[in-house]
DNA sequence: GTCTATACGAAGATAGAC
DNA sequence: GTCTATCTTCGTATAGAC
């Protein structure tokens, strides 16, 4: 594990808990026990570069989790995706949520970062839409269904943080499952 | 309009756009054109007090909007609630979202504020659950349905900010309407 | 690559005049 | 109630040694 990578992982953690505003150089150093002298060696662009690269890292990692989760179709996929959030919420004592959403809600510091957030989320949605279409849902129906799924899961993660329980996420997954059971053609 | 109230409205605006971290004394003064010398006169608790009171004000205002929206039942209510968000999003050029969610996602500065956020959201949920029950939904079913509605609408507001369109919110309301059409006993 | 020290700026808060 | 000036703290960034 390189110092550079440790710093980025610290950046992702801070994004999860407090959004872009929470990613300060001091906070990363305190959390990762990395040397202050290395910050501008690894990141000549300073704090802004750390935020940007942490966001990229988080976006790619979650995209991979989504794609993996969807291997057995959209219904099982959403449940696995929710299980990933459950783990994040519980291991962080409900302090951490979605790092990408946190940047969106906290207001991106600049347009480049805002655009990056939009691109990442659109990519997640595209995976979900493709999975729905592969399961037999029409392209037209897949669009609002994928939006509904992403909005409700991301919203539920936030409600889990406020209630300090995983109940909202479980409820939403159950409702989504019921909804998709009607819409997605069943096999067997 | 008193100076004190102007400052709080500025605080609510900043909460919407950037969460608690965005509510700085300087930002409020720049936005509301109120005198710097009045800050600690009206708010001896300083910045923390402004954030806390702004959150209260926002929570109460949105609770009132929810209760009003639900006057003709849950289905019409969710549509009216979404229309409120549409107005906020469009008039702010998609820069503003839900101030209470923004505090939750950005990490509340202290436990008192975190507890306040939880209380506010639980109150919104209670209104929605009561409306569902009044429409004939069982108390058991009303809980996850209200969670689903709140999570998906709040999530959609965030997606609207990233896409800079109201499409996610419209899609979610349509899906919720279809879902409730199945669950809520129809009259007539 | 990493260290210490320091410059610089932003923001919260206070003091005392009016 | 509002003013200006000032103090302090914190966070970013740089300089120069090792």
C-alpha cells in the first residue's frame, strides 16, 4: 500500500462522511497517518487534486460493485447492491454513506467536479438499465425503473444514516423487489 | 422582514446548496446584505446557532408543505410534494435541494444537530404514514411504503441536481403513483 | 520521499465606539 | 442595533533541509 494510495482511500472515507468539504489535508493526514511532507509530492494540485482523484476512485469502485452485483439479473443485483451499502453503514456506525452523492449534495467546489459526479452516476444508471433490458424489460420502461431504483436506494442510505438503522434500506429493497416482480418477465 | 429573519432565510438557502458546512457567517452576509455587526446581537451562539435555527425553520416549513400537500390523500400529496421540489430545483438552476437531507449527508457538526435532523425526517414520515392509513392502507404496510416514497423522492431530487433536469423526479412520481394505485383502496 | 517551519488567507468571534 | 477593528484558529500551500 503506497502512501499515495493510502491518502486517496482516506479521501474516499472523508467523502463518504462529509462530502467534498470534509476532505481537508489535515483530516487525511490524521486519518491515514501519512507524512505531511508527501502531500504535495504526490499531489502537486493539492487538495483539489486529492478530492478529484478520490472521487474517481470511489466512482470506479462502486461501478465495479454494481456490475458484479448485476451478474444474475436486476432483482438479485439490487439486493446485492443494498447489501454492500448495509456493510458500509454498519461498519461505519452509520457515519458513512455514498461518496458520490455526498459531493452532489454538498455542492461540488467547481464545474469539473460536478460534471464528474454526473458522469459517474449516469454510468451506474446505464449498467442498471442494461441489466433490466437484458432481463426482458423494454428500453422505454427501463429508464424510469432504473431511476426509481437508484433514487430509492440512495435515498434509503441517507435515511439509514439518520435513523441509525438499516430498516429503510431493507424496506426499499423489498418494495423494489415487489415492483420488479410485476415488471420483469419471469423465467422458469 | 427583520434582519434576524433575513439571516435565517439566507441560512436555509445555504443549507439547501451546500449543507451545514456551507453556512458561514460571511456567506450569509454576502447573500442577505445584512450588517455584520448584527450577527452576534441576534445570535449570541454564533454560527452554530444560525445553523440550528435555520434547520428548524426549514424543517417546519417543509413539514407544513407536506401536511398541506396530503390534504387530498397520499397519491395527490406525493405529486404536490414533488411539484414543490420541482419549483425549488428550477428556480435555483438545480443548485438547491433539500436542506435537511443536506445536513444529514454532509455530516452534522454535533450530535444535537444530528438528532434534530432525525426528528424532522421522522415527523415527515409520520405525516405520510398517517395519510396512507387514512386512505385505507394497513399500519404495517404504511411503514415501508412511506419509507419508499420519502427515499425515492429525496433521492430523485439529488439526481435532478446532477442531471440538471427534472426527469428523475417526474419518473419517480409516476412509478410511485403506479405503485400506490395497486396498494391504496380506490374510491368511487 | 519525507522532514520542519512558516507564509498566507479564510472564517469565527470579540471589543469598544456610535 | 450597527459600526470598524482586531484577535484567534484553522487549513492550504510553500521553502529549504535531510
